[in-house]
C-alpha cells in the first residue's frame, strides 16, 4: 500500500498485484465496519450490560484493529486482535457497570425501607400486646446407619491387603415438621 502511494507521487503505474491487495484491504475494512455496526446496533436489544459492553467492545476493537492492521499491512490480523481485545475490555467494563447499578439499586431500596421505618407514627395502626405464637418449623432427622461390607483381597503398590470386613456409613434421613412456641413482644401492625 505504501508502495502505491510512492508510485503515485513519482507518477509511476502501480503494479497489478498491489492493486489486488488494495481491493482486498478495502473488502476487509468494509467487512469489519459491517461487523462493528452490527455489534453496536445490537447493544439496544434485551442484553445485560456485560453483553452490551462485549458486543460494542468487539465491534469497536475490530474496526480500530482493521484500521491499524491496514496501515501495517495485515488488516485481517489487526481486526481479529482488535475484536478480541475490545470484547474483553468491553465485557469487563459492562460487568463493572452492572455491579455498580445493582449496588445503587440495593442502596436505594435500603434507603426507602429506612424511611418507611422512621416515618411510622403508630397512628392508624393496631397495637398488638405481647403474646405467644406457634411457629411451624422443620428439621432434618438423620437415620443413617452403618453396613458391614466384605472387601476382597487386593494389592496396593507393593503391599498386599487381605480380604476383610469394613463398616460403611449409609446416609439417609427425612425432614420432620413441628411447631414451636415463640414469644412475640408488644408491637404495632
């Protein structure tokens, strides 16, 4: 490509294989621009921030990589490297933005709950005296048992282990539901 520019400056005709290379570079650049456009336009679909960042980063990286690769002589390799680097960078950025948004939403919800707790003036609410309630609970009842099993004679490394009995645990159990009497202090509902 640089030789073509030098040939034009010195008023020489470019060599035929160089013209073919120039056309190939143009096709690669057009393909990369199309991929970048599709990646950027697809970021509006139902995607997470991580997915959007990955798509946009891959598209932008491919476009920049193709441009740099065209200048250095290998647009395809530049586009591939740029797309990979852009996808990783975009994915990391999108993931960071997702986590930041989730943290902000959680903090906002906590703030709203705190405001609701503080604003309660006990007017219009019923006072409930302290009392006992029965609460349904459940617990795991372990019914595991041991089983005696014959182990055949075997050789481990350079040691011979004779046949013998071993006790092995056989796990089993079930969930048991029960009611528990719980003290509920005085409160408002």
